[in-house]
């Protein structure tokens, strides 16, 4: 029997238990053998979910790294605590998958990439939206040349009343930012992926905090809301002349949730939810939707983990490499910087 890949978690809270653990458990050539979390209650619950022996549960991840032989580390800590565990895991010779956003600054992202390269191990950023059935369908259209050169896009992820009431999402010291790091990072990454990762050159943005730091029907404690934004809007320019409009919110007086992307190309346009291709056919402008999708119902988090595990097993490239996430981080940094300065900034 081939040796199983041994997986350890650093941070085994909600996203790990609900999405990552099932992904690893579905792979017969992988085994979750250890976990670390600073919260003993979370650690116990996560250990039970993952079937980890109590002797392999740690409140200090560095002790776990020193005592357990691991092939892969899955980092599911709060945003501000992605960098150091990732670097330390590489120093121990592990491959690393880290939850989005990669980190909270370009400088930290570069250090993580450098650690990966020095160790000769794979780094993957868990941008799960790439692996959903709608994204896979749109990627097929792009790869077949049916969209042509994409020159403009609009990405929207708006929650009317959706501030997270769990975890560290709203605490600046742990999360750094709000919906930009929670939601916009998803749609931004997907757009860049479908656009072929054009080089970003400038960002203009505005951010607002009008609802979430006041009492409302939402369940979070508004007094603990210290991240800088609940709504962000931005405009991104690329070196090839393409542009992208971006909007994201946890709280806004809007009629309904809005989660969608639309990309306009020289031969066609695409949008998700549902995946639709718009093109001229027989003298008509036609919307084409998908009747049969072999990827329908795919669990995006499980698929991202499967693809990463396959890359580790077979020596392939990372499905979402650090260099691509660095581009996303440059834009995210630019959004906050532009909003603070009130002007367009270079990225």
C-alpha cells in the first residue's frame, strides 16, 4: 500500500471543520493526523470532527511541527495569522495550503512565497470559488476562445445584512479588513483567473462604515466591530487596457443579496449564477446557458483540496500559486490605500 500523505491543521475552527476536513477525509491517500489551535474548545471539537487522537492535538502549532511528521499543513487561522505558520511549516519541509486571503499585505505575501521557494514545496491559496461548477463552466468558454479578449468586468458580492457573528471576522487585530478580505477576495480572484491574470497598474476605491458599528437586527456585537469597512467599491486598471469594477458589502440597504460576476470580451460575454454565455449568432444576440454540466454539484472546497493533494502526490504545479495570490493582494492593498487617501493609487 502506498504511503498516505499526512495532513496537519493550524487552526481548526469553522472553515476547517465545515469545509477542509471533509475534503481531506474524502481522499483515501491522505490522512489527517494532527491539529493545533489556540482555543482548547475549538481544538477538541475539530479533533473529534477530523478523528485525530487527543495526543496529537496541540495549543502550540510549533510544538506540533516539531513532534509530528507531516507532509501537508492546512492553515485556517484568522487573516493576520497566515504568514508565520506558513513560513514555519515550510521550514519543516511541509507543503502548505492556506485559506484566503493569502495574508494582509504584499510584504507578507512575498515572504510566504520566498519560504515556499526556499523549501522547494508547494504553496496553494484556498480560493475555492475557482472550483465551483459555474466557474469551471465559464473557464471552458474562455479556454475555447468563445469570449475572446476580456476588456471589462464587473464583480459584485453584496450582503444586505450579513456581518459574521462568529470567529474573528470583525476584529481588526486578527482580520485586518472586512468584506474585502472575506468576500471581494473570492470574486476578484475568479475574475483575474478568467481574464488570464493581466497585470494590475492602478486602483481607485471608496469604503464606508455606516451600519455595522451601530445596533441593528444583525447578531454581531457592534461595539466589537473594528475592521475599517462594511462596504467597499473599487475600479481596477490593467496594463493591457482592461478594467474591472468591484463592489462588496457585509451590510447595505439593498433589496437582496447580490453575488455575481460579468466579463465582457471581444467575441462574447460571460456571467455566473447561472453560467451564461452571450454572443452574436445568426444575426441575433443570444444568451446560452448550460443544460448538461459534468461538474454540477461539485463541492468547491473539496475540489480545491483534491487538486492540491494531486499536485503534491504527482509533483505538479500548485493549482493556485502564490504568484497569482500576490497579484490579488496587490489589488486588495491598493483598495485600502486608495480609500484612505481618497485618490487613485498605483499597485
